[in-house]
C-alpha cells in the first residue's frame, strides 16, 4: 500500500502563533533559513504514498503556500482548519494530518505511519512519545494534587496522525462545540468508538510552541544540513 500514492496530506498552518509571540502566523516564521511550513511540505514530498498536499493557511496569507501544494483558508480552530483542508482534498483512502508547527517530522515518520495504518485494523495511527516526566492530576481550583497517573501508560501525542478517510470524515462531522474543543483529531475518532493506535515517534518531533522550541528546532534543522 505504501508503494502506491494512496494518501493525501493535510498540513495545518493557519494558527496565530500567540505563544511564540512573533506578531505573525507561526507557521510562516523562518526556521533554519526557510518558513517553518516549508520543512514539513519538503518532508512530505519525499513520501512515496503521498499524492497531494493541502495546506490550510490564514485567510489573508494564501500567498505563502509553497509551490505545488493546494492552499485553502483555515478555520478559527485547529480542527476547523483540518476540515477545510479535507474538503479540498481529492480522492484517497488515507489522510495524513500534520501540524506545520512540527517542522522536524521526517519522511520516514510519515511513511511509517501510513504503513502501520495499512498493515492493521485501526481507524487511525498517531505519532506519540512515552512521557518522561511524572504526571500528576491537580484539583481544578487550586494546587492540591488529586492523584499521580501511571506514567508507564502515558504517551504524549504528536502529529502526523494518519486516518482512514471515512473515519476522519465521520469524526469531523461532530457538532461544532466538539470540533472547537478538540486539540487533536484522533480524539474525535475515539469519541465515536473508532480505534486509534500510537506509533512510537522520536521526541525530536516536538511542536514548536515557544521561543525556546524555535531555538532548539533551528539548531537541529541546521545540524541536518537542510535535510
Ligand atoms: N492551526 C490551524 N488553524 C487554527 C489553529 C491552529 O491550522 N485555527 C495549526 C497551527 O498553525 C499549527 C497547529 O495547528 O501548525 C498546532 O497549533 P498550535 O501549535 O497551537 O499553533 P498556533 O495556534 O499557531 O499557536 P498558539 O496556540 O500559540 O497561538
Ligand atoms: Mg493554537
């Protein structure tokens, strides 16, 4: 399956980048010499299974789409941007969803997620890394610890998230309040009783959220020598 072009890739890049604080869309900030978004698009171009790349951008920045991708206006929330991109995608049984903010995702990681989906029965395969910190649940109204979670079963979820198209379409037809609340699309699939499996991914596939993340990404991408 991974040998033929079975997948469309949706890259969401329409966020405001408020936590990074650059005063412009985060996905268009330069990292190691090119816009953050372009790193993911370049990686996806090297994946044999990918036949089309759709990018969701801020509505006033459709001009920032790299050559050869389909550009669409993103939505107010992340999942709305995913939905806008999916609507514009051509026929394909497999949909790869990826955050432009994860500029370090490699072609091998995308390819592994697609193969894993093809080789199993899950509705979605999502990149994730086991957490290294101990995680405690704290009371909503203060700092009192309620309980310590079993770390051995906790995974920090990333993108790419790869879906069977029908499952993603069903998930994204959820009511607007659920779409807005979703921080990842796999949750919407889980809610509908779909099966989601994790794919162990390198912690290097972190999301660029803050200025510190941006500095680290810059160093690592320069070290790769432009891939
Ligand atoms: N995203 C999007 N449309 C939105 C919100 C987010 O396409 N309405 C994308 C972002 O561009 C990013 C990914 O979803 O690639 C993950 O979101 P996040 O890291 O939160 O990025 P921002 O929303 O841009 O950052 P912030 O929350 O700090 O404003
Ligand atoms: Mg955000």
